């Protein structure tokens, strides 16, 4: 084929491809303009089609005040950030890779006259976004929508006509926040459209309902007093643990319960810091919002830290409940349980090594055989979770069989046999045998629980018979200790 003909074909293919991409981006933006986004952001009519008089403020669902304006942000990658095989150089001139921070495009484009055409760097404290296709930075090309719906439509149509979305666009964020005074809750909404390098679009949404104005009612002030009491307890426990470390030195760190106390203190300290930081940041944002209602209030930063704050509270409460086991260890049943776990710890570690060798071998097999066609096996991490679901009885055998009619049934049957019927029963046998040994040992040792009951009974008897309480309590403890 002559060279000039092949060049024409290549240019025609490239031109057609660009037109399809342009039509696709235009269609998406047009849907954004005339679709449910602006109708959902700007509520200008009452249910009977009468015009609302809200002083240029939008109330979503008539109860949720739109704070400031919405912001739209995109991230792009540079051209030629991927390698094209030499055979296809005549057909493909441009190459846009999947999103990576190093491949991010930060150069001005388009009209180059406003913020939507210029890259805006974000604060170092702004959290990145972990999407379905990648981890995205908090900067980008961004702009805010006007307060009125008609101006917003005109703004989006203008950007569509000037090709704001390009082939290098990898993600578009739509952020806005609302406040409901009826229940004193802020709602931070993030709508995401990801454009993978394979083409198409992946949509997702994240909604955070958080209470940022924490002290409004009398009950809130009661919670504030509880928080102050909590801080005082933390200070007391820090001093107490510091004294114990000084006295015991290395012996202090040989107890698992002491490590648990340190973990509780380490988790509790950031709780107080995050609470104070959130209160101060809300005050600053509200002052900025009240001074200018045409700006976008970035409450996503606060929502992120509020979610992190809730997670730390959950972890702290979980370990606080675990610590209760320390104070009920005098019970015979609880002592047997803890002794069983501590005695069979080495056997369980050896079993875990053997179990995970076989488990990961099956995960690698499933990933290589089914990963290209089955969503549950698309990544190695998904294979691990899928196999745990198979152990629990949650599986889709028809999909595995349809993918590979030979290796599919072999994989499934052998995995269930070795992991479920053999390895898990070995694990239960280790626990059962160790518990039998511990129970036999405790039948020889006098019941500690009965000793505690006798102790309380003798103490109460001495309290009842005489008034010299301190002397008799010491005498009873000495008798029990000698016994």
C-alpha cells in the first residue's frame, strides 16, 4: 500500500476517534447541564409550581440549605504518558495513560484566562480521594457554579463549547454541601465521574452526614461536660501509667494488659486533638461563608476528619470492652478461656502458616484463571475475599464453571475439600485438645472463684460483727494469703 494512502487512513481513523471522544464528552456535559444535577441543586419551584422566595438561596427538598455554591473539578493526564508499540505509530499519535500523580497535567489549556483553565494546587492537608480507578490528588482545574440556575446552564454550555473536557480527563468531581437546621446536620456530597484509560465512565457518589455544630442544645452541653471529664481521665491515666513505667521499667512491657492500656491512651490522645481542631475549623469556615455566599465552602476536609474521629472512637470503645476481660479473670470459665488461647498460641501460629500457604496458592490460581472474566477474581485482593466468602458458603459456582469448564470445578471442589473439610477441622481440633488439657488441669487446682466468694463472705461477716473494719479486712486477706 502506498505511504500516502496509509497516512490518509491513519489520519482518518484518528480524526474519527477524536470526534467520537468529543461527541461523548459533549453528550456527558449536556446531560450535566440539562439533567438532574442542576434541577437537584436549584429548587426554584414549590410543589404546586409557584416560585419560591428564598432570597437567592436554594433549599434542596425544601429543608436543606445549599451552603455557598457547588464546585466542579477535573484532573487530567499529559499526552504521551504511555508507550505505543512501534507497529502502531502510524495509527496513533496521542497516548493518555491511566491517572498517576506523576503523569498529572498541570499546564494551562483552552482559553487560559480563568481558574477553570489553570491548574490550582491544593493545601497539603487536603485529603486525596481514593476512587475506583485510582488515588486522586486534591488539586486540579476547578470552577464554581453561579447562584442562579440559568447562569449555571450558561456557564456549563460555554465550557462545553470550548472543550473543557479533553481526552486527558481522568476524573470529574462535583462537590457541594447542605445544612439541615431541623436536625442540626451538615451533609457533604461528592459526585464522581471517572474516565478510565480503557474508555467509558465509572460513576460513584459519597455522602457524609456529620454534626459539625456540636454544642447547640442542653444535651449537647451535657456531652461537652462528659468530654471534659474524659480528658481529665486521660490525663490521670497518663500520669498513672508513667508512674508504673518508672517503677516496673522493663517488667511493665511484659504484660499484654499494659500494652492494651498504652494503646487506649495512644488512640484517646488524637480524639481530643481532632475534636478541638474540627470546632475551630467550622468557626472559620462559617465566618468565610457568611462574608461571601458565592464561594464554595470546603467542608469535605472536616467531613474526612469527622469520619476519622468516629473510627478512632469505635476502635477505642472496642479495646475498652476487651479490657473488661482483665477484671473478670477471677472467674473460672474466663480463666480457662484465656489459658486455652495462650497455651495453643504456638500451635495456631504453625497452623496459620500452613493454612495461608495453601490459601494464597488457591488465590493465585483463581486470579490467573478467572481474573480476566470474573469480577470477584479481578484482583488478587478480590480473590482473597472471595475465597473467605466461599468458606462461609457465599459463592457463585455457575460463574466459575462458565469461565473454565475444566479448571473451574477442579478449583472449587479441591478448595472446599482441603480448606473447609481438612484445614478448618484441624484448627478446631487444636482448640478442642488444648481446652481439654486446660480443663483437666483446672480440676486439680482449687477453684479460684470459690476463694473469691469466701473472701467476700468473710469480709462482709467482719463488717457486720465489729466496727474495726480496717483491722479485720487486713486479717482476712492475710489468712487467705497464708492459706
